[in-house]
């Protein structure tokens, strides 16, 4: 221990250097609300290039892929959600698998199975990490004059590219307004005269365009050239001069080609006024707080640039701000906890210089521990900060024990050298044993087979273990060295503790309890164990049953329409909800993001909303929930419906994502009933009966199913003998039906500078015809042309039947499943 006395400068420089290096490491560490961790699951995505029946998707694509997946080892469960265009298969793995190679093994099996699927199916394998669950981190509103189409055009031209060029921005999604496009408006009379159908126009446009395609090699002058075929539309004249029929008949002879706009696919409103909104998606490796600051600087520059166009970008939501507030709150709590710990020491020790030495152990231990954070790739997040808060209270113990023993010997008139050496030598074994005991408590978390427990151990455990380990060296090296410096000063013999006597009331109570415990050791041990488990039970009961409402200044309302609803129908429902929400006096903005079958309405409250009517967020949400009751034609709720993929409902069951959210105490607190079977229609009937029964119970707050409503359909039944007689094929029919809509995409883009526009084909109509939607009579009159030029109407070759189809199907472990989710009313749960 003489090393402590003789090498003061070395010890001081060592801890100073480690602390400064720790500060540098701290600045380099990523800051996150939740730890960025790769979940033990993979996603297999199946996409169809055309609309198919969900049962066809299930039998022809999902079941073969699930069979290939099920043959792998280490799979815990397989959860599938599918509809008429896509299927998402979530594969959950056991904890003992080597996840590093699992992705490659799964990819190999999927590739083999995909070779035997219909050519219309595309299959891919994707990973997921926690950061990706919340990567839509900022929403912007674009406000200005001239209408939403003008705003959309300026955003597409000048804003999107600026934001996409920011390092850390993965994509920028635009909502509201109409996208620019190239419109080909054909004259039906002219087409009929030349015998040209809309399908032929689309085929001609597609066949005359090709992206850069490698076609071979060419050798000349001892050089090898790579030959590429490139045929892209960059001038309107390129499209006008396409030959669509013999003669030659050019496209410009039967159609007008000009710049236009696509049909509106989404609507964005703020306080009832049409607007354009942007959703910024961050890269999974980006530091959201730093990225947020950079984005806001770029927004300020864009606002200055676009001020002359009467355009303003306003930040509506920013996940990074919420994250920063939470992180700052935890840091502040840690600082307050550290100050309280120092204050408690002062109350007992009554010596400011001694307390100052012990207090120095906190920043030195914490900043030095950040070096280990950096080494083990641990970020600054809620879990690690909680670990630091716990460690701060424990790391002082080592320093207090060492310093107290040194000053005990100094009080007995030991010289400073002897007091420091002997005082440290007497207790070093005890504090090493105590520190290692605490560390070993958290070591098993690192080796747990349960993913959530292991995640907790990696962040809380590492933060506590690293901080306590550093505090041990601080207590054995830095604290004795500082104590020696203080004792060597003059008047050091006056530095004593307040004398402790048994006349102190607190000491008397402690002695009484100590004697009682020593007289009855068995009862004391059993009582301590019972108290421990009772405390754990109470904590878990509070965590599960009384989840407190997070105090934020905004909340969302989810609108889910019946399957097949149009954008206009959804817009009418949202407008009705917006009118009802005007009764909330605390509101500042009501933001609506509307799509064809669903919508999200975000209610932003004023900053001082609590002072207006003396209400908290839970009371305001309760009022909003009452206002949106009895909305016809839609399911409206303050919680994300289980049937909507857009709202991350999916199958909704015990997924790793939902379990992780519940593990951290976030997300919705809901129960579920599971219906399993093979006959999906029968299962749906049972689920709907249960839903009707449960939602009529007084104790139930909300009920939802994991499947959407039935989809209205028209089925075409063909007579194969009749098709053969007329010389028609299903390919002819499908091609013509693909152009049945008044406006449809050619599947080819028009490129100009750095912009791309979709090429749309539409029929030239009068104002009266545009006001009338196509109906089933128009479908009956669709003309089908055979190879000899003969034309037949659809009603001549097919029976058209009204029907309903399944919108989606959920499967768990290769078995169909429907889940009914319900939430208890708060007063019912308390009972």
C-alpha cells in the first residue's frame, strides 16, 4: 500500500486521463430512448404483382414458404398475416440459436422454395431491430398559399431532395396534394376507329422503354466494351411518336400527351385546412438527437429560401425531442440522487472536506465507466442511465468504508502515512468481496436464455458492473491518496468525526432492533424473505394493473373504415370527427392524415393546457373518447386497431415487439381471446359473436378483432367452351380488365433532370362523364378482342356475381388464428 503514498502524481494523472478519455467516449456514444438491439426474429415478405384472393395467396405461396421455414432448427413460432397483395411471415427463434448464421440459412431455404412458386410472387427476407420500430422520427407541415397542389409541387421540387441529402435520413414520405405525372388522354372514338384498346396503348409504351440493361460485350482495339441497352422517356415527343398500330398510327394521333397530376391518394389537413405533410424516416444507425438538430438547421435554411414563395415548413412532431426530454430527466434524477447521497453523508459525517473527497468518486467513476460503454458498444439509453443511477448509490459505499477507516486511525493519533497504509490494508479485502458480490448478482443476466432478460443485463448490468468496478479502484487508489494529502496538511489532527454515544435516540433504536434480530435469527431471516417477496409482488401488481398515463401534449385517434372504402368516404368520417373535437378547449392543432381505408388524427394540445381547465391528459383523452362514440361507417379508437397493418396491428399476438414494449411498461394494456381452426369463415363467425358479447359488458372499454371486415367483390365466371369458340384466352381478358379504370399506370416512368414522373393513361371524358363513376354496367360492356380482331363484350362471355371476400388471414405456427383484443375500463380493473 506504500504505492499510494509514493505515487500520488501517477495516480492523479491516471484518473484524470481516464476521466477525460471517458468524457470523449461519452460524446461519441449514441443516445437512444430504447436500446438498439437486433430482435431474435426474421421477416419473410411475399409480394404479388397482381391482386389475388387471400386463399390463393395462402395455398400457393404462404403454405409452401412456411413448410420450408418449419424444417429449420431453433424456431420458436411462425406468425403470418396475409391479404390479397402481400404476406408477412414473422419467424421467432429460440435464444440458443446462432443468430449470426440463421439469416443466411433462412435465405437459402427461402430461395429454394421460391423457385417453385408462381412467377407473380416475389419473396424476400428481412431483419428487424428495435431502432427500426420508431424510425419515423419527425413530421413536418408545409403551409402556404396557392393550394395543396402548388405546395406539393414545390415540396417535390425543392424540399424533398434537400432533406434526403442529410446524412442519417433514410427516406422522406410526402402526404397530401397530387403528384405530378405525364398524362396520356386517349380519344375512345379514335381508338375504336383504328381498333386500338387501352391495353394495346399500355403495351406499346412498355415495350418501347427499358432501363439500363446489359446485353453483351464488344471488343475493339484491344479493349473490351460492355454493351448496355438504354431506352428511357425524357422528352414528351418520345412518347408522342410511339407507333401503336399499323399504318403507322402514332400515339399522338389518338391521344393528347401533357404534364398533369395523379389522382389524390392521401389527404393531409391541419385544423380543417388542406395541407401537405412530410414524414422523415431516419437511418437505423443515426443518432436521432444530433440528426434532429441538423434537420432543424436545414429547415431554417429552407424557410429562409422559400419565404419569397410564401412557403413555411413547421415541425409538427419530433421524436428526438421526446427522447431528449426523457434522457435529460433521467440524468437530472441521477444528479439529484447523487446530491442527496452526498447530503446524507454530510448529515452523518459532519465534515465537509471528507464528504468532498467521497463526492469526487462519483464523476470519476461515471466518466471512467463510459470508456467501458464505448468498448462494449453500449449506448446511452433509458436502461443504461437507470443502471448508472443505481450504481451511484452503491459506488459511494466503497469510498466511505476506506475513508472512514483511515480517519478512525488518524483519530487515534496515527501519523498520516500509517493511517492511510494500515487503514486501506485493513478493509481492502472486505470492499473487494462486497463489490464482487454485487457484480455477481448481475452477471447471470448476461447469460440468460430469455431475450428480454438478456437485453436488460447487457444494458443495466454492464452499466452497474462497469461503474462499480471503476469505483473499487477509485476507493483503493484515489481516495487514500487524497486522504493522505489532506492529513499531511497542518491542523489535520482536528479532523475528527462527531463522537457517537448511546445517548443518541437513533442509536438506541438501532441497538434495540439489533439485539432483537440476534435473539431470533430464524424469525428475522424468514421475515426478511417474506418482506422481499411481498415487495416484489406489490411492484409487479402496480406495474401490470395500474399503468399510468404518460403526460404528453398530444394523442392520436385511429380511424379504420370497412374494407373497400374510398378516400372520399374516409374523408367524410374524418371531417365529422374533426368537428366533434372542436369541443376540446385545450386543443391547439388537429392534424389529419387520411388514406383510403384508414386515417390518423393527431390532437396537439397547448403548452399550458393543464391551466386552462385544470385537466390532465388522461381526462382530455377521456373526453375525446366520448366525443368519437357512435361514428357510423368506421371503427374509431384512441388505441391502434389490431386489424390494421398500417397501425402495426398485424396479428397482434405475443410478438417479440409487443412483449418488448410491455416489458418496458409502454404500449397498450390489453387482454386477448384466441380462436384457432381451419375453417376461417366459421372462426370469423365465432369471433364476431364473442365480440358482440364482450363489448356489451360494462367492465369492457374497447374490443377489436385481428382481422378486417369482409371485402366487397365482383366475381367473373367464364365458360371455357365459349372462350375456346370465340378464340379468347384469360390473358386477353386480364389485359383488358387491367385498363378498365379510367386512370391507370403504364408501369413506366418519365425522367426529366433528377425527377421521375409516372406515365398515366386515361380516357378523354366530358365533364358530365367525369362526374359519373364507373359501375357494373360499364364492366359488362368492356370489350375483349381476339386474335382475329373480333370484339366481344364482357357480358357475352362471363357471368358477373356480387360477393364478399376475405380481406386478410392470420396464421400462427401454420394454423389459422383470429384474436379478439379487449381492454378493461380503469374503474373495472381497479375493482
